[in-house]
C-alpha cells in the first residue's frame, strides 16, 4: 500500500510502568518460566473423579518430548495443523510445533469438512492433531492421503491414526537416549511459526503469518501495563484456534507462572468456575452480556433486589474512597457464582455496553476492555491496571503507534492504523492482499473506524465496510444503533443494516432476536400473539428513534425465531434478512 499525503491524528506514546524480562523467542520465555516457576502448576485438568496437576517443569519436558518425536517423523520445517476442543494436548501440540519443529496451523473445530480440508490444502499441512469429535467430521477418503492424523484420545495407533500419548512416549525415550536436536534447536524470531486463517480485513479467508517476534512483543508490552501473578488461575473457554485466546493462555500465563484450567463449554462455565475458582477469565462481550443478564435477573427476582443493588453500589463506591472494600459484603453471592476468586476479566473482539463494565466493577470484578486483530497477534490497544474506561478500548500498547487517517472534520472518526512489532509478517502466499493493508511505513490499516482523544484514548465506532451512507452523504454506524437497541432487556441480539427502497433511497432496518425470559416477564401469564410482539417491538424501535437524529431512524424491523450465526469470536455474521415489518417511524 503506497502512502499518500493525508490528514492524520497520531496518538501519544503509552509509557510502561512494570519492568519486564527480556527474551526474543517463546522458547527462551519457556526456559525462563521453567527456571522461575518450574514447581508451580501450569495446568489443572478435570478428570472424572479427581484433578490432574501438571507443573511447568513437566509441561516443558512434555513439549521437548513431543517436539523430539515430531522431528523423528521428518516434520522439521513442515506445517502441522491442530483442530480440537480446548484441552491440555492442544496447548502442548502448539508449543511443541512452534518451538523447534515448524509452523502451527490452528483450525476452527466448528468448521465443516470442506472448509477444514480447504485450509489443510491451502496451508500445505502435512499432519493434523485432533480429538475423536473431529475424527467424525474428517472424510479421510477425500483428504490428501499423505496427511498424518494424530488423535488426542487414542491410547494406541489404530487404523492408520497415530496415538498422541504414544507419540509423546516415543519422544521421551528419544530424549532419554540423548537426542537433543529439538531441545537445542535455534529459533529465528522473524520466521513464521503460526499460520492462522481469518476473515481478514477484506472479508475473504486469508492466512495470517505470525512469528516469535510478534508474540514476544505482545507479552512484554502487555505485561508492562498489566499485572498477572503466579497465584492467578485462568479458565480457558474461547476457542484456542483464535489468537486472542491462545496468546493469553499460551504465552501470558507461562510468562507470569499462572495456572490454566479448561471450561467444558459455555453452559458449564459457572459450574466450572465454582470447581476451579479462577481469578482471570478471557471473554467476549456476548458471554459477559449473557452472564450479566442472568445475574441481574437473579438480583431483580429478590425482594427489593434492584433497590438493594443500587444502594450497595453507592455504599461500596463511597467506602472505596476511604480505602474500605465492602464489595465482598454486598456482592458475596455474585462473587461466589464466579468461584469466589475472580478479579479480572480481559474482554475484546466486539463492542460492549459500558454499564456491564460498571456493574462487574461493582461486583468486585475488573473488566479490562481492549482491541486487536489476528493481524496484530492480536492486541494493539487496551485498558490497563491504571486505566479502567467503559467507553474506550484504552491506549495503544507501549511500543505501538496508533493513528487516525482521514478523520471526519466534525466527529474526528477515521480509519485506525497501528504499527509495531506485533504486526503480522503478511498474508500467506498473498502479497497483493498484504500490500492492501500494510503501507510503506509499516502501518496496518485495520478497516475499523475510530477516534483518538487528546490523551490517546481510542474509541471504536465500527467497521468501515459496515458504514451506511445516505443519499445526502450522512454516515450511519450500525454498531451505534445496535448498542441503543441492546439496552432494552427485551432485545437479546440485534443486527442493523440498510436496504434500498422502491424510490432508490437508503433505508435503515434491523433484525431482532428477542429475549424469551424478558418476554415472559413482560407478558406474565398472558398468552401473547405475533401481533402482540410486533406492537411491542415497534415501541422498542420507536423509543430508540426518539434518541436519534432523523437520518439515523430505523424504518423497519423483523423478529427472528433463532439467534444469529456467529464467528468463532462470537461476532454476529452480518447478512440481510428478508420479510421486514415496516412503518416504525
């Protein structure tokens, strides 16, 4: 992307306030971790009747064993895929691959076989690690027969599929016999070690090439403004193939000597939290909004519950000003629902309602909201231990440059561009697409609209490609309207977009998935009809329109019977619904 002279707003540089260790590769980070925290637990795994604990010393030993076994199979320099539920073996495979074998290719376990096979072929993967669930999806007769399959759940090699545990055992034997080629392998920090497929900035699937330099920068930069302690326990729930989850779980945790546990699924999250008592949780807004809704319903169901919540919030705020923390007194029941130790939730991937952040803070749980892209490995901007903003995604990470190009003269909104050691090497085998998003100065053009205030705080408005432009040149950001609609408890999920009417005019419309529990509360024992729902939600849309200028008004809506399709990071996949109800002026 060639540079042209354009108007820019450059954010001030963010300063670090915690000292960090120096390392240039993840392999070096692991060696430091083994020396500093070798006897501490790296993982706690839930078994049927007990738990298994794995120390960092044991973790590093198993990484070396698996890496050694893979080299013995001729995998040096090869691309090796991983697709499975979050589990210890997923982490072990990824770390073994990138620290001396070749390139890890994480694949979304929810994909159908044609998509999985397409990624295997596009990435030229020679091996895939998987679990028994993915084995049911793989159509082996249609796969490249030269791709080796290793199953996490097989105790023995079977039907041409290798046993993961046997592979690790083979590696242990080789290391014990003196094989050190993996352990002594040199790592080039600027060479691709991870290839992640994403929708990217232009919508088409692309392979994002990341290297040790990217990951090491992310760890050191984030840890210079965010403190995670060896005593912390993190619970992993978001899919590990997503770089947001994997960077924090695989790299942040070992840097700090913290422990990792695994959630069995979203419907089990509160149960697992009680079992593991985590202190840190990585989330996306959809998860927090769902949990928040359930907690607030529980509060309101109690006698005078809403009044007591507001009263407790005010008392806690006043007490905190004189150094007294009363949150465990007023909100102990809610804290216990998270296991009793939850202190920090790191949230990103989509906008979140500010009141959710404020309510969690009232509960005694801090939410740090941030922003990033897979192309940034993934963090570029975030709040930190000294900055807890509800409306802003925070400041550019130390060592990262952020700027707004072509800002609107009135709103200050323009495209957010970032530059730093976290920016990807490029798109795999696609120099044209790389040149479209990385300019000659090394700035990544994110495709997101944002503004930066005079203190460097970044406010995201939405995606450039989602902006609705009216005939008179007015810009409408769907995310803004979706935010206003989502404030109504009757709205579970919503998507706003534009249609062209018979007059050729741009008309804003929305699709709403109602909240069933809120509907039951609203109607009580009355049996409601479709006409009742249409009238109810016409009022919801009308109330939102009253808060907006005329050109932003929503002119039609549809009620959905099912939730929206979502990406791995729980973002709604945008598309146009049909059969709208009009007349919501």
